[in-house]
C-alpha cells in the first residue's frame, strides 16, 4: 500500500513538472494495453484487424483515454486549481475597483466569522472549566410557547424538596453592586447565590472557605466571595483579604473566599 501511494505521488509530481513526458508515458502504457488486449483476442482466433477494431470500440480513442487517466490523478486537481487562481488574478487586475470591493467584503466576512466564533466557542464548544462539566445543568422556566420565563424562588424550593437526582442545588440571581472604599467606586458584575453554589460546580477556592448553611438564610450574615481578577486589581492580591470586611453598596460584607483565576 505504501509503495502504491509513493508511486502515485511520484507520478503526479512528474506530471506537474514535465507534463509532456507524462503524456508520452501515458500514451505508451495505453498502446501497450491495447496491443496486449488485441493479441489476447488474436490468440482466441479473432483476425488481427478485427481484434484491434474491437479494442478501439471497447476503450475509445487513446487520446481520450489518456485525458481520462490524467484527470483522475491528484495532480490534475492541483493544476486545475492553480489555473483557476491565475485566471482569477488576471480578472482582478483588469478591474481594480471590483478587486477592492471583493477583498473588502472578504475581509469583513472573515472578521465577522472570527468574531462570532470567538463569542460562540467558549459557550457552545469549549467544556466548562470545572470537574465533570457534563453533570452541571441549569434549570429554568419557560412559557408554553418556549419563551424564557423568570424562575421563582418557589420553583427552586419545590425542586429541592422533590428532586433526588442532584448532588447539589443552588439558586442564583444577577447582582450589580457598587464597590466602595479606597479608590473610585466601581460597579461590579456579580450574583447572589445559595450556599451550595460552588459545591455544585466542584470549584475549589484559591483562599478561604465555602458558604455555610447558617449564612444561607433570610437576614443571615453578609458574606462575600471575590473573583481572582477583582482580588488582584483592587486589593493587590493580598492573602489577608479573607476575614476582612469591605463596603458594598454602603453595606459591610465579610470576605470568606477568593476564587482561582
């Protein structure tokens, strides 16, 4: 198999470098094949003239056969592509205005496709950066028509009471607080989450501990988890941040955990 592949590559390369010699070789092989086939018929008692005529009728003109053989090789596809590219370049050089429009459109298309893939890839294709990401699910409500519907806390409580399939369950709600303290106030992107939130993801902290059940109740202690980026940007990656209170929306929160980057 390897020898046959190597022979095909060498023959194709020779056809690209020296097409005249390749055509001559193909013609010689075809003539030899027709002669051998005609001789076989003659050995069976068919007259020589009739034998050659039958071979011509069966296989067609040798030149046509040669073109069919050449067209089946990989070098034919490469040569055709190169010819198409040369023809396209000549056409573009004759019409510079069209060339500018075509290149600009192609650049915009490639840029848009790259931007869309960059946005979609981490959402749809890249696995979540957590242990056993296939076991992580999000539960939400929808209308009978399939439109998204805000999930209530009652739905969460009902799932907690009835479900036996989940290892950990946690409710979450978007939160955009303002960080006060040293420096300019900063609007943050965060979430209010239940005590089992990080256990559901299997996410280990860089520093600190997880939430406790006592903290996951109405009017419970106000505790906070910092992202790695915020910890480094606003607190200089101070490991002593855990156990300190910081001001969020003019309310003191105790930092209990710092997430890894």
